[in-house]
């Protein structure tokens, strides 16, 4: 672990949940986020690429459901799409295609789920 040990240990679950990487301060780049604790820089966090985040979110959803997302019924797939839309999954380049593949449906079906939600 890097930085102030208690602080780094406290933020590690959050960093892991978002797919980030904790780095020593001297390895931080201009796009990394430096976290400050008690007035001093404590640890740097490298955020994941958005596309990698979507893959992590899909994997976590699958673990939570206990079965492959493609094996869910239509209603459950629609709920997955609603959840992903709320989390901004479809603002990621190729987000619809990535989600469609994970759900075992076509892009057209994902768009239908999205349109149904917006109309309802």
C-alpha cells in the first residue's frame, strides 16, 4: 500500500470498486487524482478508462445476479439496462454494443429497452 497507511487502507475499497489503481505520489501523472489527508498529499489514484469501467460494472452485475446476464429473462434484462443507463453506461463509446453482447441481445433490443424506459 502507498501513502498514509490508515488513509490508503480506508480508500482502497472505493478505488477497487471503481477499477482504479493506487500509486505512490512520485509515480502520479497529470491525469491521476492525488488524494490529500490531513493537509498533505497521501496517495495518487489512476482512474480506469471508461470502457474498462463498463466491463467492471457488467462483471459486478453478473456476480450479483449469480448467473450470466445473457441468461436473465427479458424483464431482468430491461432492469439491467435501466441501471446501466442511470450509471451513464451508454455515454461510453460502444456502450450499447458492449451491453448488448453481455445481455446476449442485439443493439436494436437495447435501444428498444432504452426507448421503452424514456416513453414510460
